[in-house]
C-alpha cells in the first residue's frame, strides 16, 4: 500500500513539474508583453533585442531591406493583437509618417521631424515649416513605408531616400579616393559618423538640390564635379570641402573632433536619436534640453551655433547673413589660449 501511494505521489509531482516547466518557458510568442514591437523590444524567451534578431543587423532600417530572416513587420503591424481602431493591423495614430515621427505623436519615437513650430523670419528655413508634406515634396524621402521606389543602396533605402541620390553616390562609391565603398552602401561595416555623413551629404547633393556644394569629404582633398554656381545646369568644376569625419589636430589648429555633419550643424535636442536636430527637428521639442537658447523655443538657422572658441557657450544663428560669422569656424579652430588669430 505504501509502495503504491509513493508511486502515485511521484507521478503527480512529476506531472506538475513538467507542466510548470513547460508553461514557464513557453510564452508562445516572441514577446508576449507587447502588442506592437519596437527596435529595442526584447524577447521574453531569449532576451534578444529585435534589432539584433536574424538578419536585421546586416539589413539596416525598420522600413525597408526586408529579407526572409529579418524581423521588422511587427513594429508597425500586429497580427493578432492589433488596435481595433486602426487599419491594416496598424494603430490609427501611427498609420502615417508623422504618426511616429513628429513631436507630440501618440507613439514615442526618437526620430522626430520638427519643422512644425514658430517661424522667425517668415521663410520657414531652410526646407519649409508647418507642412507635413514637406517630408516627401523635396525628393528626400519617398512616401512608401516599405521602401518601394527608393535608392538601390541599403543604407539609403533604410531611410526611404528617393532613388535620385543614386546618380551621385554610385559613382563616388566606385572611386577609391572617396573613402567608402559600394559594399558599405549596401550594409557592410562602416563607421557611424562616416555613414551619417554619406547618407546626409549625398541626399542633399543629389541633382536639383545642393548641386554647387561638396558636402561629404571622408578623405582630405577628395573632389567631385559640382556646378560652378546656382542654379543647376551651368558649367561644372572640381570641388572639395571640409572633412566630414576627423580627429582633433592641434598642430592644424583643430581643437575639436569632426563627427559628421553635426559638428558644425550643432543644435541639440535630447529627444532625437543622435542628440542633434540636424537635418530634421529644426525646432527643439518642448521640454527637451538644447545647447543654445531656451529649450523648446530656439530655432537656429541652418541648425548652427557660433562661439569665440571651443570652450564658450554657443549662440544660435538667427538669420541668413550670420552663417558668415567667423564664430562658426572658431568654435572648433580656437581654444582659450591658442588657435586661429592667436597662435596660428
């Protein structure tokens, strides 16, 4: 009798143990705690971040570069737990670009478009203000969240950049002197600052936009043919520009490192991915902390500040003419005791 009871007791205990173990380790979904995933969502099973899952690391961006083993769709669409007020398994509040990417949107994102705000001189500089349509009206971003019609290159496609950029960035990537390769345009390892400079610079340099400028220079004295002057269509000449990425070199009176475009276009906003507003959130988001002026109100022309040296607080540019101020250079090329005009 005792033996029979012991066997039954062991069987019951084993059954509960197995049931408990199976239930505890099988939440039946990648993340059972969220209706919609985010790039930073963690698996309730393995703890892996969505951004690191499968082929995501080598296929950048939420909106494009889809492969069989990427994991992106669940960020916007929820197959079985979608909000009833939405469409196409989306949330109603995020069924457009500005649903996620505008300050004050229901869905919190740190990729903000901040042109909606006070205009100091009525011009809405530099790309316009107050109209969400500006995002797609200037041949920067294509109005398709899945990347149809965008650049053929992965790092541009990830940002939904219009395919007009290919005509300028393609030849550059084939030139060894440019400092970047076609493989890097398609997701091969590349420095973060270099990648940001290439994406921003060549998006702006595409035909019909900043044709007379040379915005991305990763190697000293690298040059490309650019229009001699605005508007587009005149004679072209070889032009170079300021290094986009470089370390501080006191021997050359460079006292601050160059970390891409934002080293010059240096208006800050704590709610954006990089901490800088360039090239989108021109008006600092209310409540954020900026590095010039009053948080949430300062609108810096060309996203830039100026200073007498690299230790002095920045003052925001407030009109077109101020971009010629020497302080836009001295904020890097002079410290408190040496530099341009003092020892150089």
